């Protein structure tokens, strides 16, 4: 019964947090939240030796929130780079993670922006996003 109530609480936390995020949810948001949720569930199940279900639920919830957050930062950086028409960099000094967005091309009302995510000096992700050009 504890596991069920913990699972319901985690799901409510995830849904309430995602519901408070401004702006549209894109395919990138969903993919990032899904993949990091799966990884988090696997890691949580491996870490919690006494109750693997509990570890999977907690790890999945934390991973999903982290994935959604990373996608949101990338999206905002891309939109700002398109609006300013120059490179934009967001940096988190406590974790040494950063996102760099470079406008690549403009066509009509849209812009193609390359976003790169770094952990330290190591690039971990590169995507091309099409965002509105204001």
C-alpha cells in the first residue's frame, strides 16, 4: 500500500509541475522527459535494494522532471537566439552544465537554431530546432 501511495504522489507531483510550466510542450520536451524518466527508473531500481518498485518510481519521477527541464532551457535559449539574431549561452555554475544556441538560418517567420548542451567541456547533445522568429 505504501508503494501505491508513493507512486500516486510521484505522479501527482510530476503532473502538477508540468502543468505549471509556461509555453507549449514540444516533441523535444516529451522525448527528453521520457528518456530520462526511463533511465531514472532503471537507476532508481538498481539503487534501492530493499524495494525496487519504490526506487523505480522515485527515479522515474526525478528523471522525467530533469528531462523536461533540460528541454525547456534548450527551447528558451533557441527562442532567445532567434529573437536576438546572435549566439545565446546559458550556464549553471553549480553543475558546470551549459546550453549554447546559435541561429543558423531564417526563412519567413521561422528560424533554425542549433542548440548544444555541454557537461563541463564535453558536448552531450546537439539539436536543430525550428522556432518562431519575432
